[in-house]
C-alpha cells in the first residue's frame, strides 16, 4: 500500500528580503513510500534530503506540488509521522524518562499509562537504568537511543530519521543500525532514513534512492531484496555498492574514491 506520495514537489527558499530571489532546493521530485518499506535517501550535502523529510513530517510546505499521507494532504506535523534528528534533540532539564514521556503529551492517556509506555520504550533500547538521569550524563549513542525510545513510545506509522547515528563512532552506529533493523522487522513500520554512508544504506534499506546535487532531483533508485545477504563481502553487496557509488555525483562519493598518492 502506498503510504506517502510526494507529487511534483518543488521547494524554494527566498534568498532576499524583497522575495525577488529564491533558491530552488528540491526540483520537481515525485516519489512514493510504501507500507513497511525501509527507504534510505542518499545524495550530496545540500541536495535537500532534510528538506524532503521536513516536508513529509509537515514541518515545511512545498512551494509547488504536494505531499500526501494516506491520500490526505500533509499540512502540519502529526504523531503518525515521527522524526529522529541528527543532533540530540533532548530537553536537558528533563529526566530521560520525562523526555520520552513528553512525546505522549498530546495523547489522551492516564499518567500511569504514559509512564508504562515510556518505561517499556526505554527498556527496548536498554536504557532502563538511566530513566531518572538527566541526558547530560549519557553518551552520544545513548542520547540517540532516547530519541529512538521516543518514537517507540509514540509508535508512529512512519519513522523519519535524518542521519540519526552519523555523529557516533562506527561501532556504536553499527549497533544502533542493527537495533533499528530489529525494531523495523518486529514492528513493520515505514522508515525513511537519510544517510551519507552507502554501507549503512546497504545494510538497512529495502530501497535506496539517490539524489542529484542541488537542486535535488531523484537520479536513480535500487531495490534491495530483503533476503539478500547483508554481509559487506557478499558478491551481491559488492556489486550493488559499485553500482551505487558509480552513479553518485562526484562530490557525494568523496569518501569512497581511492586516496591519491602524491609523487
Ligand atoms: N529554512 C531555510 N531557509 C533557506 N534555505 C534553507 C533552509 N533550509 C534549508 N535551506 C537550504 O536548502 C538546501 C538544502 O538543505 P538540506 O538541509 O535539505 O540539505 P541536505 O541534503 O539535508 O544536506 P546535508 O546532507 O548536508 O544534511 C541548502 O542549500 C540549505 O542551505
Ligand atoms: Mg541534512
């Protein structure tokens, strides 16, 4: 089932006060997201990936075109579409538990029920013992796990994740990627996940969508079979990685080009 439709979306920001100049950030983007898909968006810095997530979340409105969620136009944020940002987005003055509980504020639930849901969500990301601590006592990886717990508590249909683990060390990132994959397998959500890391996309996605340099357009996309072996050394993965990196605009694959040896 198609859950999200991005239809002919162009997004421009005015670059002068008189509104006589604008920068086009997304250029006529059309794409659908289906129920239970794990879609990774990759593309050069500044090509509009975050902007696209903001449009789907309802934080921003398209300049031209529309975004539909279950057939209805997205005009504002909704608890059906949860977001995990790249930076830690926790309230430093609240305990870890209250940070998760905050996500339930708009829901018509008893205080005890909210507590139960928040504690269960923290248990799922192995943070039970930190429930009463302030976020400043947590490591970066733990803070992002609190952000994931918030989504688990809210239980939205769509998870919008904007480079959620990119500031973490490789080992922590891999662990959190595996946790997200498990949660996705158990809960069957639709995840739209932005990353710069092709290996991460190959590990997670059922579909990888590559954007052009700014203004962002969809260049190409690849389906990744759910049963494909996800070990980086498997011939299927090596071949797919090569296909994707070959298709990437030059500046987007700076991290995969061979190092030039100076004579
Ligand atoms: N509120 C805004 N006002 C003006 N310009 C903006 C605004 N938000 C984003 N932009 C511009 O839109 C372009 C796309 O930004 P966006 O954050 O969506 O890119 P991105 O693909 O997520 O980049 P990165 O990979 O670096 O996170 C950038 O040039 C940015 O400066
Ligand atoms: Mg971004």
